């Protein structure tokens, strides 16, 4: 599926004739983007990395990372990402603040616009734009976002010291965030739409063992209550349809993520939820010279270590692909 048609309106009136030109432009700076940057830099490709809205990616909003190999005692997410960044920069990757706001992949060099203003040309592009938190889609959830509604316990948990809070979701993120919230909140209600969790056994056991966490099973959140700040939730038991009010001051949403791939719609093949499709055992997309890595293309594993792995693959794929193009051009030149 090639979602939508490319929107080229952002390119109108923009002059690319004097634009800077790079071998590799990497979009995104989570584990995938920064590993791609490290490998591309060590291959002397002088990559430019456009950092995106949240430099460092999702791990920036995490506390302890216990499952990244090489750190037997765990490491804080932001510290891990600083190390990724320092290592990529050490080998010559250029990291630049900004968002890629539009792309034109119709011909090489590819055209990219940064922050709706700066034109950049790229021989190859590596997409590592990651994924963002999903919300339930309730009107009052959106209205009270930042006023008691949050998708990041690590960022906002401390605001709820001495209060009761609720979190929705049944995966590892919900368990991790619920456990984190117990540091501040007097009680954490964990609301899940089924009666079994999706989370890994170890995270489930930790959450079950914590006396501050109360599980509310088979239940949906149907409304977020409060005028200027959250002061409760309406929840509904999905088996009995019974509704009740849960008086909480904080509401955390931990129901998964969606890939940040909107700007590539119309260019790249994606699945129905927006994950970029790559060719088997590689990071090649449907457009030669465009590679995808990390959570933007992986809806199965979604781990820092797998994202780093596909970032490495993308840089190697890009390097080999460029070498093949050059060899091809030389052969064509000799034949002419
Ligand atoms: P998941 O997709 O694993 O879980 C999402 C949860 O939210 C599911 O329980 C799902 O319910 C529920 N959900 C989804 N949509 C809705 C909705 N509309 N209303 C109510 N509930 C909903 O996402 P996570 O973010 O938890 O985890 C993503 C990946 O990251 C996983 O692979 C996980 O293992 C990994 N991870 C690892 C960590 C670690 O190892 N320390 C920490 C955090 C994440 P249902 O189960 O019914 O589908």
C-alpha cells in the first residue's frame, strides 16, 4: 500500500539550486538514527543528522533501561542516548536541530525541507523517525492534556506526589510507568480493557507485587473529568457495562505508539497503521536510496537494541548501495 499522494505544496517557490548537498541525511536521533550516524560516519560518508522534535527519541523520557546489552546495572535512558550521540559525533556525524517537514523522493538527489524553510539535497536518506505515544481519542483527554493527562510518567509523575492517579494500558510501558508512579502517588489504578496483560512476565510480577497498584480489569476509560485540571475518570466495565467515577488527579495513557511517518505518505509503502515497509532482511524501502530503520518500520520488536541494529543495517545498506551506483555510473561512462 502506498498511502495517499505526495504533497509537494511545501516546495513551491523554494530554490534548491544553492542547497547544501549530503551523501546521507539521517532523519531522527533515537537509537536507530544515531547508530546509522555512527556507521555512516565511520564509513566516511559525513552524514547529516536532523534531530527531530525530541532529540534522543523515546528513551529520553525513560528512567532505567535494564535491557540494553553492556550495562549490567542498567543505565538511565537520557544518559544512554547522550553516549549514542557522543559516539556518532566523535566519528564526524553532524547533528543539527530541526524537523524535516517535507520530502521529495521523485529523483536523486532527494529534496528535503527542514523547518519548512531550509532546502537540503541528499544522495541517500535514512528514515529513523521513530514512533509517538497514542491517545484514546476522547475529547476531554485532549482538552486536559498537560493539565493532568499525560503520556509520559517519567516526565510528569512527580507532579502527583501524594495524589491518586490512574494509568490505562496492559503492556510493558503501562507496567513500567505504573511502577514509576508509585514513587510519588499514594495509589495507582491500572485500567486494562482485558483480564490478562500483554506485558512481559517480569514486569507483570513487579506490578502485581506492588501494593500501591490496584488493577481494574475488563474496563475502558470513557471520559476524563475536570474543568481546568483532571479530577476524575469515568470508567466502564466492558463485561457488565457498569459505569463509575474514579476520583484521580492524574491520568496516564500507555496504550502503545504510532510511527512518525506522515511526511513520507505517498512516497513510501507502509502498512495500514503507517509503519514503513522494508524489503525482507534489509532496510530498503520501495524507493532506491531511501532506507528505513527503527520504530518507524518495526512494529514487532520495538526495542532500543533492535532499533540500533536496524540503524546499523541502514547505514551499511546505504553505503553499499551508493558504491554500486558509483560503479554503475563509471561503467556507463566507460561504455559511452
Ligand atoms: P503494547 O502495544 O505492547 O501495549 C499496548 C497496551 O495498550 C495493550 O495492553 C493494549 O491492550 C492497550 N491498548 C491499546 N489500544 C488501546 C485502547 N484504545 N484502549 C485501551 N487500551 C488499549 O505497547 P507498549 O508501549 O506497552 O510496549 C511497546 C513495546 O515496547 C513492547 O514490545 C514492549 O515489550 C516494549 N517495552 C519494553 C520495556 C522494557 O523492556 N523495559 C518498557 C516499555 C516497553 P491489549 O493488550 O488488549 O491489546
